C-alpha cells in the first residue's frame, strides 16, 4: 500500500508541476487565447483578421495602444504567443494594419495586412519580385498577404493602385533622407516629393 501511495503522490507532484509550467509559460488551449494573453495585446483587443499556417496562426488586432500583430505557435495540443509587432496608429488614406515575419524550427511565416479609407485605391500589390501578389481592396475592409517564408519588410515593396492601374501610393521611408525612424515607414504618394 505504501508504494501505491508514493506513486500517487509522485504523479500528483508531476501533474502540479506541469500545471505550473502551463500557466507560467503562457500556454493556452487555442491560438486566439494565446495571442490575446501576450503582454503587448490584452484581452480587450479586437481581432481584425488572421492567417493560418498550420503550425502557427498570425492575428492582427486593434488595441487601445494601436495595431498589433501576434503569432501563436502550436506546441503539442497547446498554443503560445512568443512574438508581437507594434505598428504606429495612422489616419492616412491607406495604412498598414498588420506585419509579421517569423522564423522558427517549426516553419516560417510572413504576413502583411492593409486597410484603406480611399475609394480611389482599388488594389494593392506586395511581395518580392518572384512572389508578387495583387489583391483587390475595398474601403474599411482589410486585406491580408501571406507567404510560407520569412522576409524582410524591405523586400515586399507594397504599392497601391487605382482602378485603371495607376500607382497611387507606395509603402516606404521618405525619399532623400539619411535618418529613418519607425514612424516614418508608411504609405507615401507615388507622385509626391517625400
């Protein structure tokens, strides 16, 4: 009887240790819970959309502190959110509302999300030269671009077009400057001096 009791106590200790590891490691039963549990997001965040990569899920949120993009990674039957990207809040005619490039031993993921309030912008093209993707866009309806590889933002070269195919805006830093600040990375008019 003593051996059975000690085995039960050992199993109980292991179970409690696993529960402690589960809660302190920010593991959750579904990817959305894990993403909202990230310290930079919060439970009140509003989901704009998501992209499912199988091994991970990338969420774009509106939060009280601006747009956040979070990746949730599957670990057995649980999920955790190891990384989040913060973007500056913008009221421009076209704005990037989500961005994430992540590489893990389980896979790679790149997501780029855009929203517009300008009805003259009808499509957006994004991606490196051999993987460009063009999608139609409507006012207040975000669109998502994704690739199963990690990419630097500088490779994506996003461009917004009018109905007749004229380039209107491009996502970049200002022209003719040596100093770059993160808040200056945004959509600029193709015809503008900046």
